[in-house]
């Protein structure tokens, strides 16, 4: 049993994760998962959670927190006509296939492998944010449907293993195909829900019999973390968004790139020592 002297600081630590992730998500215009996973990972480390469990709990809990935020985001983007349902009819099933693949891989991967995957992909996204000029694209339009199917499946798989929604990978991928950014963001909000809901359920199942989990855990999804992060991030995201309007968008993009680069370096350093 965990004592009150552990549970109270642990709950406060989880709430702090929501404050940081919510503010950063609002400030940088990104899904909370890319922030929640590394911050929660290190909070769990501070509370002595086993090395092998930290990555799984961070990813599983992050996926759960994406569910309510995705629902809110979908409503907002749909009201503005920014969701491409024609694209989703093709992408949705293949993203779902990718999620299943990600859940199955997570069941056989170690925590160190999940940490490495997050670090490598975060580094790639950071380089894209820091080095790719605005308005640059590789294609005039999205590729043929078989290629799109491969893209959607890959996004579903990697996003599930990283504990992130659809935006981090979907928006830059579509943008490189000369796809309107606002429409990409709106469509990615639906993809985020397609990833998060079955992904979170998969991490509950994968971690059902795991030993040494922190209090209030349902498999690899920490319910206390889900509640604390979801509630606090709702309050701090608008503060971050307000701060974003006082900054140059170019510097926001660079700030996000630097944040991801530092996060990636720390996660890869941890991988090297696990």
C-alpha cells in the first residue's frame, strides 16, 4: 500500500504535468501528447517508478488524455468546416490498422525501445520544425491511394508507440504534400481520436497484470494521471494560447523545435543508460 506521504506529492506532480503540457500545447499549437509523454516520464522517474514501466505508463496515460481533448478539438474544427471527411474515409481504417500494429508491438517491446522510438521520432520532427522553411512542399498533391494507405498506417503505428495524437505526424506529412495546413490540423484532430481511444484500451490490456505500477493504475493507464492532466491542461491551454498571440509565429515554430530537440536528446540519453 502507498502512504499519504507518497500519494499527495504524486497527485501534485501529475497536476503539474497537466499544467506544463496544457500551457505548451496552447503556446505551440501542438497536441498535448508530445509534451505529456516526456514530462510524465520524468515525473514517474522522480517518484521511483521502475525503469521498465515508466515509458509504458507515460504512453498509455498520454493516449487516454488525448481522448477528451480530441473530442473538443473535433467539434471546433468541424464547426469551421476544417475536417476533410473524404480523406478520412480512406485514411481512417488504415490509421486504425496502424494502431493495432502499434499495440501488438508495444506488447513485445521493452520500455527502453519505446523510449528510443520517442527520442528518434521527436528528433526528426524537431529537425523538420527548425530547418524546413515555410511554404516548402515535396509534392503538388497527396499521392495515390496505396501510398496514402501506407502513410496512414505508419502514422497510426508510430503515434500509438509514442503516445501522441495525429497532429504531430499528420500535419507535417500532409503539409509536405501541399495540403492546406488549417484543413490538415482539423483532419488530424479526428485522426487523434482514432489513435487515442483504441490505443489507450490496448495499453490497459497490455499492462493488466504488470507488477509495480503506481497507485490508481488501470494497466498502463494511470487514472489519477488521466484526471489530473486532463483537468489542469484544460485551464492552462488557453493561457498558453493567449501567450502565443504575443509572439512571432516563426519564433514559436523554432521554440517548438528546440523543445523537441532537448526532449529527444534527454530521452535518447535515458535509452543509452537503461
